[in-house]
């Protein structure tokens, strides 16, 4: 089920933002550090942008402790 969701989301990303899709796909295949990828993607985000991102992730069902870990690693 998770693979189907990831595939669906990646296909949507490929259609909407091919460059980001390519970056993520290369990272997945190259065993890149996910935190470094996240930092690269969110580079330039304002604190408000980040709060919106975390809120949306929480609404989608991401665990609170995982989001907290990401926030702590961003500091």
C-alpha cells in the first residue's frame, strides 16, 4: 500500500515539477541523506512557509515525533 502511495505521489510530482522529481529520484537511487535533501528543497523557505509545511504534513498523518525530529535537525 505504501509503495502505491509513493508511486502515485511521485507521478504527480513528475507531472507538476519534473526537476524536483528528478532530484528526489536520484536521491532515492543513490541512498542520499534524506535530511540533506529536505534542507536543499526547503532552502529559502520562510519560517511561515516551514510552519505551513509542517501543518500540512501533520494533517496528512505524519507522526508528531517525526516532524519534531525534522524540526530539531533543521536548527
